[in-house]
């Protein structure tokens, strides 16, 4: 194992290819035609991935993914609008927090740590509250790894003529979505998750009609996606300094995404990583938080072993010494940790992760990964 540069089993930034890193070895003038061509190609490519040529436009924004989420909410939800935020984890909660900062009205449908928001529940809220203008949902809620039922939610939101905003940060690029079959006003993602680029910008794929109607909504100049888009359309340039090297790396990442078979090809590899990780971990006694039906091919939450010797920091440090950076859990009720399936992880890395987990359990004198609830159930049986 290459222990000097550990593999990232995290939901982004993730392990990138050498060729993506090498694409950053050149400096670009942000106003230059060559760089403007890169921006145009980036936007064209992303819009094509959602079949959005006739309906949506791409607005890239400097910063991490959260910047793009905040900018999209600020641009699309009018000051007098009202947002329904579907929450089942940290990223739904974060959208509520953004609304608090914006000082705009919202209600939450909060399902707790990981239960999926269902269409009937969303419909009941929309019917009861006609003031709601928009609904926001997280596609893959990265805190638990659940893949939320986006199609049924989009159907009900469209039927009730509200605008849908999808945080697809950790899903887009590996989970197929078409603007021709799923109706949404905006889908937000970033460079450094399933596209396997490096961090530095996010983007929002916005229904052109909705964006054009958004004048005066944004509370902040830098966050105004209408202004960003209009400037881009007029000049081919980003407003303000773009992350030139990150964009160059992203173009290379898009090329490799295409070579892997696009969204379907990437999905297949991540799905295989997920299935092999889950099967191997279950063999070691671990349990997943979610039933198979809700597991995403992005990231998996495992309950921590219930054995008295288990300590997350020790487990983390020893996994790192084996060449893998794992991710802490985010559940309020039970101890857990997460393993990501995305980035440059292939069969040999997955095999090595499983071998490393077995080694580390052994080093910690823990017989297997059985979680506390299963140990307690066995003890009381
Ligand atoms: C990663 C992530 C974000 C935020 O991205 P940052 O780049 O950390 O700001 C938002 N939503 C979801 C679902 C994510 O997975």
C-alpha cells in the first residue's frame, strides 16, 4: 500500500488521478480565449449530462459546494417566498441554516437522522401550506449515505407547481438524472465529488426561465447567480477571478468521466465498490445503518463495533497507517463511521481496505465488528 499518500474514503475531496493533478501544471489567463473555451465546454458538458439543452443553463461559482447551495437558494427563493426544506441529515439542516442567515421564510419536514422523506408527506405539507413557493431536497444525504427518492418527490412538487431545488452535491456524475423526466428548477453540485476533480468551485444547473425571473432576489453581489450568468453569457468569463487550475483539472476529469462511460460507467464502478465493501464488512461482523434498499453507491454508514476496546480515534489512526483515511459518523443515536465509495477506488483498493479493517481490528484486540445493539441483543437472549 502507498502509505505516503493515503486513499481518501471520504465524500470529497476524493482521490484523483495523476492526470487530473497534472492538468493543473499550467497557468491560465482568466480573460484569455483558451480559458473562456474551457468554461464554455464545462457548461456545455454538464448541461448535456442532464439533457438540459432546451431548458437549463449552467452557472459555475467560485468556492466550495455550500457556496453554490447558498447562492442558488438566495437567487431562486424570492424575499417574499417560502421554502420547504426536506431534512434527513446534516446537509438538509444546513439549507435551513442558510435560510436563517438569509432571513427568508421556510419550514422543515425533518425525518431525523436518516429516514427518507416520502412523496405523500411532502404532498401533505404542500397542500396545507399554499405560501410555500419552493422545495429543497438533498439527493444523496451524505451524512447517512441514503439515496433519497428524488423522482417521487419531484413528481409531487411539479404537480403542485412549486419549484424544486436539488442538492446533488454527492450524487451528480454517478447517479443519473434527466431534466426531461425529473422536473427541477436547480440541481447543485461541485467539482470534487463524483466528477473526481479537485475542490474549488460548485455549479448550479438552473432552469433558464426561473433564473431570468430571479432579478432582485439575491441578498449578496458575489452570490447572485443571475448576475454571474448574465456576465458569463455576455463575456464568456466568470465574474471575478475564477479558479483557473481547478477548471483545467475539471475538464480533464470530465474527459476521464466520459472515457469511463459517463454517468452509467461511473455509477457501475461506485456501485461495485459499495457492494464489495458492504459484503466484506458484513463478513467481518459489521452492520450498515441502512437496509440495502436505501444504500447509495456514494458512501456507507457502518455502526461502530460495540466491543469495549473500540475507540474511533485509534481505529482512524491505525486505518490511516494502513493507507486509508476514513470518515467519522454523524448519527445522534449511535456510534458510527463512514466509508466512501467514490474517487479513484477500484477492486485492488477495496480489497486492501477490507484487509486493513481486519488487521486493525486484530491489532485492537476486537474479535469482529458486531455493533453494540447486536451484542446487547445476544447478551439478553
Ligand atoms: C459535500 C456536500 C455539500 C457541501 O459541500 P462543501 O464543498 O463541503 O461545501 C453539500 N451537500 C451535500 C449533500 C454534500 O455531500
